[in-house]
C-alpha cells in the first residue's frame, strides 16, 4: 500500500519546506522584536548612565546593524546554538527543551479529554440529528468555542479550587495538577472536533455503502463505528491534528493562568523581558514540532485512505 | 461527561492524599528570579528571596527609619573620603565561611568591578577601593565625598551591597552562585526548581537569632487573579501588589486579610520636558497651570480608592532632606486658565501624556483622569499607553515626550538623593533641564555634613517648586494579601522581609 521510497522522497521534500518555513519564522520574530526597540533598557539598572547603557548594548551585540545580528544568529542556529538567554544567562535551547515535555503532556491530556468528549458528542448529534440531544450538544460545543480561555480558566479556578477546594489553584501532583489547565485548554478543541465529527458523520451516514453494510446484517453500532466513522475520519483526523498544534501554541494563556511550568509561560516571559534569543528558541521549537505534526497527519491520511497519493 | 466526573473524582482523591504534612509559608510572586546573585539584578522578584538569604552591613530601624548596625556593629567617617566599618565578630555564612573584613572587601569590590556587570554598580561608583584594616575592620575609600555610602550598605532593592562569600563563589563560579546562593541572612537556600518553586529554610545560626518560620517557598504565578485565588484557597500565604478592587474579596474570605503599607512607596510623577520637544510646556507658567488644573486628591480618592497621598515635591516624606513646610501648587482651575492666558495659550493646546501599562497602581486610569481635568482648562491631552518593555526602552531613549509617567523611590533609600534620579538632567529618567538644580544636587552628593546637605535639598525643592518640571507627585500605598495563619507586617521598603514573620 505504501511505497517506501516514495514516502522517503516525500519526507525529504517536506523537510526542505520546513527549513524554508523555519527560516521565515525566525526572521519574522527577529524583525518584530527589534522593530519595537532594542532590549538593552531592560538589562541596565534604573540608575545606569548613558555610558552603562552603551556598554551593555555593545556587550549584548545590539549595537550592530540588524542584518549582521540576524546573520550571526543564523550562523549559530544551524549549529544548534540559539544563543544565551539574556535574562537567564543560560543557553536557550535546553531551557526550552526542559519545559517542552510539560507543555506536550498538557496538550495531550487536553486533547485526550477533548476527543473523549467530542467523538461521542459529534456521533450522537449526527445520529439523532435535530433532536433535543443534538441541539443541546451543539449548543454546548458552540459555547465551548465562544468562551475565552482566560475567562474560563479563572472561572474554573474560582469554582473548583477556591470554592470547592477539590484541586489546587496551581501546582499539585499528577492529575490534580493537570485537571483544570487541561480542561481549560481542551474546551475549544473539544467544541471544534465535536462539530466537525457531526458534519462529517452526517455526510457519510446516508451513503450507499452503509445501506450495504446494514443489509449484511452488521449491528447499527458496528455500522456507525466501523464503516461510517472510518469513512468520515479524514476531516476529523485533520481537525484533531491541527487542534493539537493549536493546543501546543495555545498553551500560552492557559499556562500563564495556572502558573504551569511549560513552554508557553517561557514564551510570555521572553516577550515581557525582550529576551530575543529565548523567544527565537521557543518559536523555533514550537514551529518545528507543528511542522512535524503536519507531516505525521499527512502520513496518517495514507493509512486511513489509500486513495490519498503522495503528490 | 462520565469521564470528566471520573477524572474529577480521582483528582479529589489525589488532592486529599497530598494534604496532612506541615505546610511551609508560601509566597506567590508575579515572576521568577533570573539570578539569585544579589549583585547581579535589579529585580523585585529576585530581591525578595535574596533579602532572606543575604544580609547587609547596616539596616534601618523599623520605627525611626534611622540606620543601625547589622553585620557591622558600628561605622564612622574617618575623613571626607574614608568610611570605617567595624564588623560583628563570629558571624558565618551558611556554608561556615567566616564573614570577615576580607569578605566585605570582596563583596564591595566585586559589585564595583565593571567586568562583573552589576546593574546597580552606578549607585556605588563613587567608591574607589576597600582596605582591610584587620579581620573585623574595613575602610571604604571613596574618590570624593559620598554621604550616601551608609545607605548603600543597607538593604535596598537595587544598588546596595549584599555581603557574599568569596571562597564559595570562587569554588562554584558566578554561574553556580546565581542558582545556588550562600549568604548570611535569616534563611538558607534549599532548592530551586525553575518556574515552580524556590525553597528556603530557617538559618538556626542567624546573628539576630533563628527566625520563627521553618520553611519558606517562593512561587512564581504570573496572573494576578490566580495569585489572589491561591490566597483565597489557602494555598498561598503572602501576595504583594494587590489592587484595591480585590481587597473586599480578600477581607470577606475569612481565610486571609489585607495589610496596607503607606511607608516608602513609589514616588510617582508625570514628568514634563522643557527642552527636548518644543511646545507650550517649555514655559514654566504653563507647567504651573497644568499643576493647578489637576485635582490629585480626588484622583487618589477615586482612582486609587484612597490608597495613596499627594506629595508635590517628588520625595518621600520620610526621606532625609524632605522639607515638610513645602506646599505644592494646589488645585485651582481658574488660576490655571489665567496662567495659560498670560502665557499666550488662552485657546489651549494639545499634548500627549505617555502612560505605562500596569506598572503602577491603576496608572492608566490616573493619567486618563488627569487628561480629563486638563481638558477642563482647555488643554487637550491624549493619553498614549505603552506596553511595559516598549515603555522602558522609550524612556531610556527619552522618546516619551512631552510628558510621561514614571516613579522613583520605594527602594529603602529615604534620601534627598532621590531628586537626582528623578530630576538631574543627566539621570536616565529625566527629560527636564535646570542648571541651577543640577548644580545644587551635585553639590549635595559631595557633601558629607548632614546639615549642609539638608539645606541644599531644601534649596533644591524650592527650585523644583518654581520650575514645576512634574505634575503633582504622589505616593501609592502597597497592599499585601496575607493568610490569617501568618503574622507579618510589611517592611519599610515594601520588599518582603520575613525574618519577623511567625505562624499564629
């Protein structure tokens, strides 16, 4: 079914694009940060004189022309060195990588929570189209998509941590640490996935092959799960894959609200402190993982639908 | 739904298991230290834990605000440029290293060394070198008279000298010291898990006696609402910079209370340039008119809900050299209009007020209220709000013209020298130039005699008054949220110092 050389060629092509894309992304971040002023001010004491300022500026390399600064960055970056964080005075990449697992864990739990809710919700809505259940489920999904992460996070904290005291506001061990942030982060993905599941199920539910399946005497649930869901899966998988990307990137606000020690918080901190090298490393890592994720989804398509060709 | 309920049930179970151990005192902060090396930051979030870990030669008496001995038992001026400190004997760093004259010399000269890159270096740059006289005596030699030297040897948020252990730093290097500090303060460093927690424990051998609290944990929680929620849920014991609108909620919770500190807060002011940007504001009469137009009392009563007070002269009332007889321009819109007419601006003019975004308590609203009041006398003021990091960059480059909000003080200095930082034309924060003022402030900086120095600051305040380079300075109160189990009062510089804290 899969031709190995073809897959390898495809991977190489994607990889080449990834390099171009990452190059563009780092350039964009670099320009945006530098256009809003150079970061020196934040690294000189408040009583520092003009001379102190110039000294620090030169030490940080911000006195050089922008193209030169970017060139230096690139030269080091291709060797895997993203420079030292201005604030932490440590190499940036390890700083990001040590926090990455926490963010990944949060995103995966949020995704699992979202999918566990969204699939049954979407399937049931499609099967009982226009019923009270459908209306209720879709209203639920819609409100999930409407709620701002920040607001929902605070609301959950006030109810479950302050009033009921079931979980800590931040920190904690295992599930207790993840429950509220994962719920907050996952709601949007849940809502979107539920709606996409519903519409793609609706599309396949009335097709001929399902009638054939039923005619073969397969149970109704067998028809729905094995035949309908499998055929309606591509948009759902796409949605889930893209959502996982959103979750990785979207963890910024959730991590800030719940004081969760992940990459998102590092990103906020880097922005606030104009820590350019750290910001570059964060953006690079997240972008690289999103690109990898996209490749993985494409490969998954092929497994799901043999008609998808490696174009 | 069942999955969610199941998960929640499990969470409840786990949360229950986690309880039952004695809880350390937990301080939640808005951010985390980048380094715990006292000499290497000017950062509140780093200073707060460092204040527990390190100690200084002198400190201030809480009631009188007078400097008193700490690691040094006495100090005196030997000649115009030499200060002698006699150290208390037998004090050791947490690792057992002796805190002697050599350690003091090392600490001061380390911070002074330009290669070290200490951000607070400028504040002590008048020091030339330090001589060790004997194991418990040091002479600090300055290049010219430096009356502020004792202040720089007492706790303060930036530009003050914390005493650090030379042998340990030599052993672990600057990078090692930054993440695993050793000091001689009331609490010892235990562990630091970045982004999660910084744990300290009581120093049983502290020279003033062991602190009552066994364990302290500092936790970075970037969101203010989350910090307050942590206090309300009983998860945290101490939160600083609580906004006034959260006070009622904390008071009503039954688990925590608020404490308002009016001492030593930031001195906040809106500075107006007289030379960097041409315009009506170059005329002192116009700047006085602007002051007459602002009803600062009402702004403080409403926007700050009463948590502040008007100063006028940008100097803390407790500061050395503050002239209590000094009255600033009052609130009188009629006179404001008259002055504007006199200056030739009967039809008013337009100006921009640059505001920081949540740097000071309700800062944007304060400036919007000012703009509205200026509107009533015919000055169309537009408030331009800048994001924090952009704001800092722009003020460094003196691009926030013709007027911007800034603050000084609140760092435990309590000295007329603060006028230098806010108003000397060479200061990084100043956008106003008055040569007479510059001269007097420089003279005061080089005068050791307290009476002469006080007289110079009185004179400086008169010049500031006439010249009106700022819009009515005010001080904001600092509001702390404290759990009911913790007995603690804010320290004079509003930095957390938890030596005196105890559990009820």
